[in-house]
């Protein structure tokens, strides 16, 4: 299955991924990450051509199993799979119809019996992807498990940063907002610190995980201080239902204290760039004025890099499957 | 079934009541302990006696476990009274107190009566029911605790649910005190712990698990002890598990509050890191704590601050455990592993054997007024013969419980039960 067909080429040969599953950035080593980023770089160029299709995953079946609604991540994996020649099926079982956990294992085992090669899973409970990987014979990619991890997001963020700044090593990255409930923050802390970035976590104490100061990051409870001198400000989405849980008093207070506007951003490095994993709450955690300023915002780049980063993950996993 | 006469010779007798740990021999007859000697044998034995040469194995009172859940009535696929009794017998546990959170809830004397009759029919180990403290375990209206007491319940409890309303708790304690009935209460602040699946820590934060601080236990315990002091009632603190709560307990006890405290063998054995990669057999209630808390708990057992150790036997079938961690049911089965797990503290030289055995025999027996828990002439012949050093690899699939959710699965322990006697009858014998 490794012979290449005529047509567009990736600039790098996919390396066989060292693990059967892609569950957590904690499973990755720096050389794996660099190899994935190099591979993804090639896919970025490919994606900008008219003919975007390769056959690295030809004959492979990829199932997107999303227990939580997602537009961005699901379509990103879908496009990534299709551009590499896989057959892609999207499934969105709704947790409300059956008791939650039963659907997870039962659905996964059912789908597994249909002989997919790769299962991309998103679920609202931490550890769900890991649990599922123990019950199926195909490869599992974690597309977000509860508050735990969203490793492909961290990879696309690293790719975005490497392309914007030339390197990740030495960058000061401030991750701001609802860190407590954020799998994006946890994956980015792991991956960006691995690549040599200095990571800060910035948010109110009610939205900061206990013990975060021992994650190899600096913790700030004041946005202006937290982004002072930062090269990158990554804003996290605030789930609006947090107002009910007494995490923060109101949206307007949150925006005043924790929302990113030009005045606060002026304290960051002159070369600062702004990121957001999406979807944004404009006027809650980020001012539209910043989000739409293409000289500042990397948010559109993140979406573009998302497809390339996921193609890199899929290609590396397929290379491993081919070797098995 | 009549009880045979059995003579145990060459034993290591461990009797917390007489504070004796040394060589000895013992005869049971007609369901009672008939003779005890510190000699290794008897000069002359009665005829038709079964002779058991212990070869230095420990002969101790059978264990009394104050916190056992079964699924009967109402959830028999989980565990029946019979399967729980078989597990107990295999673990050297001769008396179990079953919890009232059944279907229906044991908040009325007829359910107490049902459990006691079922246990009599099964005829393995002694089964004592605990009654619900409030109707439906809802923490609102007091259950008929006087009638249940008359029917045979040994204490009242709302099991895992705290009685949040302090007025209800106060009246319950005062009323129970009038009946000389003990109230067991799991101290936990339900608001702090709402939705939590783990103890708040760096580890839980990294794992993305919803977590609550351990002081949620201390906060409720402060209230419970203040109310116990106010009413004079006998309070049993159910499964104390963290260092801050132990400090609170020590202060109250120094102030003369009438309180006993249990801890579970799980919290003496494991810490939060055993959760590892979201392994749901280690999802417990209270959740596993930090290593510092575990060490404090061992110290508290050694110092006598914690009086009683329980198995916290909590069967859960695969459909309740094979779930993402935060959705999985808490609990571990423990009747068969209680004794060997406890012996770890003896083998590690942390706590003298006699003290350890006392926490699972004499202390719980006295707490609920049983005549067992001692090697005394005239006491019930509830005994366990255990080879203290025999190595064991725990395989959950081989346990007698219907549910196999053992946190000790795959663990290497020392201690093999050879024989379990209840009222002089052999209810378990290792092959």
C-alpha cells in the first residue's frame, strides 16, 4: 500500500507513527512532534493547490464518532481524511437518547465490528478516548475528551506558531481564560512546553485547576500582568453556562477583567499574535476588533493548519498501519 | 446443622481482648469456644474431635465488617446476600453489617426482618442489617429507627449520602441516643463535592477530572462532632479518609465526644495515583486521597485514633464500571481481600499484628454489641485460621462476589485463609 500513485505529492514521506493510538500529547516525544510538524508543512502547500488529493489512505475507512457537537474539528478531520483518500463516515450519537456511557462502549464496539481503520472520537468525559482504545481493534484518535486533552488542536497550534514565528522554542505563550474546563489548555501546556515555549496560564482562580503552578508553567490571576511581554496570547472559550456555577459573576464583568481588548493587548510584546481555538464568544473573551485584525489574529490560520495537522496525524498513523 | 468439636493445636493465637499474641491451642464445641490454652496442644482430647494442626498459622477471632453492600433486595445481579456471605467466609469475615441502600430501602422493620430471615436461611456468616437513618435515605424525615432497632438493626445510617439538614441530624442523634442506638454518618459537604470524581490535586487537574478538595470531609465532620457533643449520641464516623479530618477527630475526642471512627482498607492501601489511566476499579467514595493522607491514616490507625477498619465492600457490575471515569459507579469489592490487605501493614512492620486484628474483630464487635471478636471461653466460635506469610496474587475473576470490581485485582498480597468457622461450623476451608 505504500507505492505512490501519480498526482500531487506530499513533500515528505509520512513516518510510521510510534503508537497505535493518538490519545494524549503526553504520549509524544519531541522528535515525533517535529516529524509531524514537518509533514504537516507539506500538507499546507498541498492544500493550497487546486489538486489536493493523495492516496496515502486509499482503501482505509475513517469514522468520526462525535458524542459532542463540533463543526470545526469534525469537518477538519473529515477533509483531512478525504484529501488523503480515505472513506470517511461521520457519526454523531446523541448522549441524551441512551444512558451516556452505554452509548460510548456499545457504539464503539458496534462500529469496530464494521472494520474501520481509524476512529476519531470526541466525548464529554475525560479519559473516554483512552477507555475506548482498550475496547476496539482499530486505531483511535482523541478529538477531545472532557477536560482532559485535545492533542490535534495542540499540534495545529504548534504548527501555526512555528509558521508565524519561525520557531516555537523561546516563545512566551499566555493561555488565558477558563483553563479549568479546557482540554485545549491542557494539551497546549504539554506540547508547547515540550517544544521549549514558556507557557503562562492566566485566569481567575475559580477557573484555574488546582496545582496548575506545578505543571511547569507560570500562573497569573490578572490578565494585564499575565500577557505583559507575551509573544502569543491564546484566548480560551468561556462556556456561558459557567455564570450559573458561581465561577464568575457576569459576562460584562468577565469581559472587563478577562476579555482581550486593544488596551490590555498593548502590554504584550510588539510582535504579539492572538489565537483562539474557536468558536469565539465575541465581546466575552475577545473583542471583535482584535479577532478580525489579520495583522494580529492567527485564528484563521489555526483553522487552515488544522486540516494539515490532522492530515499529518492520519498519514503517520496510516504509515504505521501499512507496516503492521 | 450441629457444630462439630474441633481442636486447633500449634496455633499462633491472636486475641485482642486478652492482648495475647503467641503460641496456643483452642477447642470449639457446640458452637462456642470451649477451651483456650497458651500451650501448643492439649494433654487429652475428647473423643470424636477433629484435630487441626495449625503449624504456626494465625488463629484469630473471625472478622467483623461494619460496612458491606449487597444488591439484595432489589439489585441481585450485583450481589446477593448469599454471594456476599460466600465472599465473607472465604475472606475470614464471620459477621457483616449490610447497608440499607437496597431496593426497597431498609427504612422500615419489614426489610430488616427480610434481610435477617434470608441470612438465617443461607446459614453461612452472621448478617446484621443497618437501618436507614431517614426515610428513603433522603435526609428529610427520620425513619422508624426504634422499630428497626427492635427488629435487629445494629446501627442507622444514610450510607453514602450525608444528612445535610443540621436540624434533622440533630434530632436523629438525640432520638437515637434515647434508644442507645449508634448513628453512622459519612461526613461530606455535598455542595463542594457535587459532580466530583476525584480528590482535588495536581494529578486530578492534569487528568481533567472534576474534583473536590479533601476538606469537604472535614467541614461536615466538624458539624457532626459538634452535634454529637451537643446530644451525647454515639456517632460512628464512616470512612474517614484525609489528614484534615483526622485532626478534627482528634480534637473532638480530646474534648470527650462519644465517637468511633472507621476507615476503609482501600484508603490505607491506595492513593490517588492508583487511578492511573482512568481505571474505574479505583474510583471510590470517598475518592482516593493523596499519599500524605494515606500515611496520616496509617498513623491514625496505629495511634488508635481510628478505631475500626472496614472493607467498604461495594459490588458494581461491568455495566456500571466499564464507563468513562467520571460516569462510572464508585466502589470496590473487598470482603475477600480485607484480611490479606490488612496484613500488608503487619508485614511492612507499620502496625503490630495484634493491633491490626483488633481493628477488624474486637473493636467492631464491641461497637455493635456482639459477643464475638475474642478468643474467650464461652464466646461464639467465630474464628479464622490464616497462613500469614502465604503469597497470593489476587485475581478478581476468582473472587466469590458476583461483581468482580476489585481494586486489588492483580495485586500481590500475603495471607491465605485456611479455615473460617461461624458458630463452630466450618463455612470455608481452602482446598
